[in-house]
C-alpha cells in the first residue's frame, strides 16, 4: 500500500508496486490530462510535479513516491501556472495538443525556479519535452511572455 | 470524463433545439430540415447532415468533417461559417461531425477523409454557403417576428438589428423560428473585399482545452470496466507467429487473457501497466520464412542497380540523349538515398470499442478516414455498417499516419476486440515501440540526377530517375513518387524523369507532404549545385528559370527580401535557399546554418514566405509553416528507420528515432503573400523546402553535398 497526495488529496494505491505513477494517475485515478508518449522518459508528455519538481511519471514506480506530493495538469495552480496558461492561450501555442500538458508542467516548474529565464534556461528546462508538431517557437515566446507578465 | 459523459454531451448537443443547417448532397444544395438520422442513433435526435447548429443559447457550432489533429480545421471551418453568418467569434464552437461517407465526403476524395492539405480548399464554398444559409433564415425569422422587411435587417457580430424600429436580438432567440423558415435556393456569398473575419488572426477554438489538460483524446476515454489490450508484434516485416508461451504473462497481476490474433499475440489486462508487463513476459518464436531479411544497406544497393534500367516514364521533353551528346558540356551527377521515415505522432495509434445494449458498437478513434474505418470494423465484428458508429476524436498528431486505405490499424484493433466476448469495453493501444517499428513508413527512395551545362552557362538537360515503393500500390507510374520532379518548375529544354516501383513487405504510406519529401530535396539541392557550378546566385539563378511560374518566383523574392539576401551571412554561417510547390501552395525558405558543436548543422534562422491563395486565418497559416519547418528539419537532420543485417528494425523509441527538440528549433519568420487565388492548404507545404535549404547552406559552408539522409549520419560517419 502506497499513500501519496494527488492535487492536494490523500490517495492510496495497493496494486502492483512497479506500476508507474503515470498509469496510476490515468488508469486508477482517471485523470487523463497527463499523457503517455514514450514510456522511457524521452518525450516529457507525462510530466507532473513531484514534491515541487518536474518528474517523468512514466518511469516513476508508484512504490518510490510514498508520502510524496503529486501535482498534475488538473491541479497545477499559482501565479506561475496562471501566467503560463495565459501566455499559451495568447500565442495559440498548441497544435495537436497532446504534448502540451507536459510542456505546461515543465514550463511552470521552470518559472517557479527561475522567474526570468534566459533562452539557455528555457533550453535546459524544456529540452526533455518533445512536440512533434514543433510548436517550440511559440513555446519559447510564451515562456518569455509569461515571465514578463509576472514582473508587473 | 467518462464515456457516459461523452455520449450524453453528444446526444445533448444534437438533441438540443435550435437551427441546424445541413448540406444535402442532392438535389438541392442546402436544406435546413433534418433529412435523416445519425446511423444507429436515436432517430428523434440526430440530424444526419448537420454542418452548423445555432443553439438557443447563442452558440454557433460547426460540425467539422475534417479531423482536428493540429492543422486547425476546427478554427478554419468555423471562420468560414462565422464570416458569412456575421457571427461574433466568441460564440463559435467546433466539434467533429459524425461518420458518413456521402454527407461528409471530402469533395476531392469522394469519401469522408482528411488529407492532402485539403480541408480549407474543400470547405471554402461549402461552409460559407452553410453560414450564409443560416444567416438568411435568421433574418427571415426576425423579419417575420418584427413585421419588417428582411432587406432592412442587418447582422453584425452576432447581433440581428432593425435600425428604424430600434430592435435588436442575438441569434439564439430566433434559432427555433429560423428552423421553420424556407432556406434560400442559392445563398448569396460575400464579395471577398467585404470579409471581416477571413484574413484576420482569430484565436484558435481548441487552445483552451489543450492548455489545461481537459481536451479528450482517444487514449483518455476510460469507461468503467475497461479492458486494455496490447499486441506483441514481430521485429521483422512479414514475420508470423510460429509458436508462443504465455505462462509467465498470465501470472502477471491484472492480466486477464492472452490470445493469438492476426497481428501477433494480444494481451488483455485490467490496466495498461499489467498489459505491458504481460506482453514483456511472453515468449514468442517467429516464422521468418516470408519476412524481409535484407538490410537498409542491401536495399539501397538493390535500388541503385535499377538506375540503368528502363523505368516508367513520367516526363520526357526535348531530346535528352542528344542534349547530353552536345559538345563543350559540363555534366554533373548525383545519387541521393532517402531512408524510411516513421511519422511518430505524439499519440500512438489507439482505439476504444464499446458495445451498446442492442449489440451495436461504438468506436472512438482519431479517424482520418472514418467511413473506411467503419466499413472495415463492421466486417471484422460481423455487424452491419449501420451497427458500427465511428466517433472521431481529437488525435495527437498524424502527419499522414492515420490516413490508411483499408484501415489496417483498425483491422488489427477490431480483430483484438472481436476475439473477446465483448462484455467489457476495450481500448487497444500501440506503444511508442509499436509505432516506430510498425511500418507504413515514408518509403525509402533512391534518386539519380544528371544535369548538363552548356558553354554559355545554361542548364540544357536534366535527367532524374527515382526508385522506391509505390505508396498507392500501383504497378504503373505512381504520381506520388514523381510529383515535384515530373512537373519541374524550372524551364529546362531537355527533361526526362522516370521511376521504378519496388515491391517490399514493408508497408509504405504518405508522410507529411508525400512525394515532395524526397523530390523537393533532390530537385532543390541538385539545381543549387548546378548554379554553384555555373557561378550563379541561387536566388537569381532560380528566378531566371521560373519565368513561367510567377507564384514560385513571388515567394522566392519575398523570402530573399525577408532574409536580406545578398548581405553577407554572419561569420561562420552560410545561407541556403529552396522553393517548392505542394498541394497548390507555394513556399520559399531561406535558412542560416553554422557547424554545430557536434559537427552537425545548427540551423539558426528560417525565413519563410508562403502563397496559399486567400489567407483564411494567418495565425493558423504561420503556425503550420513553423510546425512544418520543425517537422521537416528534424527528419532531415536526425531520422531514419533502418533495417539491420538480417532485416530486424534497429530503432524503437525517441532515443534512437530522434525528434527535433526546443534547443534545435530555429527562429522562424513567416510572411504570407497577399492573394485573391482560391485558398489552398498549409498542413504539408511548409515541410519540403527546409531540408534542401539546409543541405544547400551546408554545402556552401563545408563544400560537402548531402547525398544521404539523415544529415547526422554523414556527419558522424
């Protein structure tokens, strides 16, 4: 039995302890904003916040997160999340949209750690998130816009 | 969201009162009265041919017959309707239409389907007519209610007004009354000069849900008691199951069953992880007697043996043989080999099957050819087509992958479902490994180019031989193998293009921009080499040979102006250019490239000019150019699906089938040529020029022409 917090609520899981957090969130908790893209931490579509840090949930066995605090796209909040979502909408970043939950989660985590990221900071934080539609050009601009909007 | 919610939403949507505009196929062009029912649905609820619905709550919902997987048809089609309806953009909504090969036919294909960058071109008149019809009926209803002449009523931004009597209303209040009006026989469309929404940067309708995680894709459909199924596929194309042992798989907690199916061995489980773990625990012996056992290298050698043999003639102008015999010629030759490419959309293929109480089945999937999916699934499930409903979902990309004649993916998934007793809903999904190794690739191609330059420095002859699989499965010439080459835009007096079709057990498929993925590269790099040989500027040289192609020349000039072509590139960088027409749209690109830290090209900047006729939504057009550039660039830099010695597929996931990442994405500037030509597509045309433009810059930077893709292989070789 593993006990953890999901978007502020205490949850337990008593299935196979090897089950990746991704499939616990999707199959058992029925929160589907977090996506499967590769299963091997190569694409970032499954990014969640684990104790405040971005984490690829597809390679995180549920047994390793006892007592942890998990936040998904459905639960992410605060000024950085608001700024990122507003900036995403302002530039119409998504195309197919499938990777965007992961992009948003990585971008929010970046702004929480680095309020005014440089292009190099953005490369460092976002390189693990693949977008096959290649919306990268707008992702970069949206992160800068979000950072600027938080200054005022 | 559960499947029950989805059904409720759909039924509620179609059941709600209001004005529904259908587009009947014949005899009258437009009919407001529901003319039938949605197959299998509640006859009282669902108008079969709905294209636009105006709700009593003032919302205007467009039913898109084109799937939304990122290229923007929801927004584009809604723009067309809103323009003629004089709606306010904030009241517009879009959903997928039901499946019906007649009512919702792509007018270019003759069946329901999305592809060939055709959504806007195909819907430009149809959806505007639907909007104009709705507007006329709303006006008629208001005129009747207010007892004023219809001609005195104006509509603007979703408000119906009669100035003289100072009356005003939204659409919703008249939606029901409008439904009882007679539709105009031939709705009057606006003169393009009067457009107020078309040509403006309207925000996309699907952004919000795709930003906060609420958009539902097929993978997200999770009805209660759902069974998850994955299939163990062979690692060789054409291999079949010889024997298997499922004892260990069945021991995995959550695994429910294991069955042999046509595609391999299916594992059924209560959750996804159990299904995957169960599949890993299978032990399977494959029969390779009919499998492709040649390596990519061996295939390439076999392809190149065909260069000297007589092929299928695509173009033959002038007299090539004589032209090459002329005295004083310089000749240039090149062979270029293109690898197999996977599409690798973010959402791997998936489908959900749910049996209704009457035995009929709902299928939820990212259906690019929904009517074909329905036909194929019905056959496998042993049901009448009317008992199978294909419910198109948002899809996490496609790039061609989901547009398959004969719906082989749905064949696999339906067979997996058919092997159960159908008491539980079933989700069949592919993993990324299934996707990369699943075939239906952009085929491997080999090109041989020969060019002749006379003493005056003119290109007098051009020969191109193209070897590869026919995507259309043809025995004779397949236009998709030679498009972009057989209609070479440059004026060259002696031109011969021919092709050889190769038969392989590796299934081929179109990949974003189809033949132009390789012909665009071959043509644009080779012509650039010829210009270099003559000492001509690549832009000026092209323009001189594009006398009969003003739209090519237009985008090329614009891109050159944007890039300040002629000014020196920064130290350590070179610029390259390419211009390609595909799917009726013209795109010119100039790139700026340096040698990156690992010795591979680093692309800093792309200037892109596009002429796609009337620009419906510049925001979407620019997004498609940016995305097409990234998609095409990633492939030419990094990607190949390779068969190892013995025929086993070498790549399996994003670590060895690389995707471009944010740190590799260039800055992109896009300009749209102002045009009154009919609108053409933008989903594909951004892709073809970027590869050759990068290769041209690379050759000028390093002296090394790119003869084999991906570029990273020749750099690291």
